[in-house]
C-alpha cells in the first residue's frame, strides 16, 4: 500500500478543481490568490477628540467633586466616595484614620462656609457630620485590640487640631451652631488620653 496518493488521483482532482461549471462566469468568481489581511480602519480625528474630551470631563468632574462644599452639586458624590473608601478599608485602625481625616475635612468645610457667606444653613449639618465621623473613628479605634503609643499620639494630635480649629470658628457661628460646636468640643476633650 502506497503512502502517498497515486498520480492519477492528483490529475483528476486538479481537473475537477480547475473546471468552471457550465454557465458560470469566471469574472464573478472571487480571486483564488493569497488572501490579503484586512487593514484596520484608521481612527478618525473626531473619535480621538471625543476621547480626549471625555477624559478631560472625567478629570474636571473629579476635581470639582474633591473641592465641592456642602450645598454644591457634586458634594453628595464626594460624601459617597468617602463612604465607599471607608467601607473598603481592611481593618479598624485604617477606618479610624480615614474617619479622623474626614472629620478634619468637615472642620475645614465649616470654616470655609463661615467665611464665604454662602450655604450658611449647611453649617449645623456639617458640624453634625463632623461629630458623626469622629464618633465612628473612636468606635473603630476602640475595636482595635492593641492601643499603642502611636495611636494615643495620633488621637492627641487630632483632638488638639480640632479644638484649635473649632474654637476659632465659634464666635462666627449663630447660637444654635455654637451650642453644637461646644458639645463637639466637650466630646473630643474626653477622647484624648492623658499625657
């Protein structure tokens, strides 16, 4: 038994493949030469400009969100991002650090609201948010079993910074917001461990 096909088989196959069926026009047949790979269509200038515009819009909205203040359009997005980062934290010490940072951010927001004269109705709400995030930080810190000297120093630093910042703002607040600020200061005074 031969390992390769017989020459007669090759000849018959060649003849069958090269024959044109009756009634078929060779000009309608696709070329039998090597296939050319399709060239990718070139990206148009419009598509590139659209991509650049979208990236610029995303960066701008991120900056507006980060700099937004209570009462601004992007402020709820800023708070939602903070909550998401808080919940993505892996341990309680990290959550406490984030919460202390958010409390400091709320204090800066109150300070800017007092100086701007806009959205002054949001001061009380922002003070309450500052107290809530501080309480969240303390709760997270208490769940950490190991309270070392570094945590105590960080808590003392936070309390001192908050006390200085809030005390300076109290004279600019109305009576209701002053009361909220004093309650907050009394709360944080009890947090700092003795030296």
